[in-house]
């Protein structure tokens, strides 16, 4: 009899723990159902916003795992369901190929979190004689016929390859990483040397360096870009609360710039994101209402 009572007591204790765990989770889900995996691409603004959302979501009781992936792998992981979300898709031009390839297997949100993004080739402003992409061939020796690029597979890199064809540029697009490209830009400006690279706004580089976008008469890069998010199929059904928060999310140039600055100036990106979130609770409350 004593042994039977012990077993009943143990069973009751287990059931109580399970009940308390469920009650402590958002929307009454189990802990495993409150785990989110978000893709992070090694771009300044992407690192900033993914860490920002990690802070926001974990404050709400979710567990968030960030996976460092390039854009091509990110899309494949969303299709397979290995990722729950990617927070940066540029449309209608930069990531158009990904939209075309994955529109039936990945959810691309109609909602945007930034509505006035710009992409193009940039040069230092001290290159007074170079103001248009059409000027590049005439001055190709200045640049050793090289455009300094970043991550292969990024939508902007694919558009830049298309631009080289559109303008018949006698240039090679170098592939590396965003950090390597920015280091090259910084070194060139320090020595007041010529350099041309694809870049986008919002980006902290424009506050640190005096850069100018080259005119794009053929509009290969397009006009104003909008930044969307994408999720795996069934994400909205599994996480209706988070799905709505992502759709509510809106930032302007000043807010994004400040967030990037906080994250870039911190030893750990999460620390910078936590500081920014703490100082912008009123804005965040508009998203997570």
C-alpha cells in the first residue's frame, strides 16, 4: 500500500509540473512550441533587427535561436521548415529571384517594416568626375576594372551582375563579405583612393563615410525598395501572436540607424539590442499590442 501511495504522489507531482509549465508559456503552449529559429544574414541591419527581435520575443517568454546563414541557404531552410522566419527580404527588385523561386513554398509577407530603402553602386564623394554608372568604363583604370562586392548569393550581388551586363561594363564583381567590403571602403577613403561598391540604405556606412550613389539611368537597381519579412509555411497558424507582431513592425531611418549604431558599438550585438529595446518601449508596444 505504501509503495502504491508513493507512485500516486510521484504521478501527481509530475502532473503539477506539467500544468505549471503550460501556464507559464505564452498562449498556453508548451515550451517546445515557444521555440523560434530565425535566420540571420551577416549584414549590419540584419544583425541589428534579428537581435532586436530576439530580445523582444524572449521578453515575451519565447526562446529564440539565431542561425547565421547566407540568403540562399536561408530561403532553402524556410522552404524545408528548418527556419521559422527571415526578417529581411528586399522587394520589388533585389530579392525578386528568391520571390520567384520560392513564392509557392515560403510565405513572403505583404507587410513591410521599412519603406524607403535604396540600393546602388556607391563611390566616395571626392570622385567628382564620376556621378553615373555610365561614367565607369571611361575611368575603369582608376578602379582596376573591379567592383568590390560582398556575399555571393545576396540578391543585390545578382542585380549587380545584371547591371554589369546592362551597361556593358568592363568590370569584374569581386565576391567576399560585407565586413570585408566595408573594410576595403574604409581603407580606400582613408587614403583618398577610388573604389566602387554596391551598397544600400539604411546602412551605418553613410554616417561614417562621405559616399554618393551613382545615377542608374537604366534603373537596373530599381527605385525605392521595401523591406519585408518571410516565414515558413504554417508559421502564422503555429504562431499567430508573433506573426501579427511582425506585421505590425515599422521603423524609420532614424530608428534603424540608431539601432544599428547601438548594436555595432557593443561587444555583443545582443547587448546593444537590449539597450535599444529598453529605450524604445513605447514604439515596441505598438508592435506587440
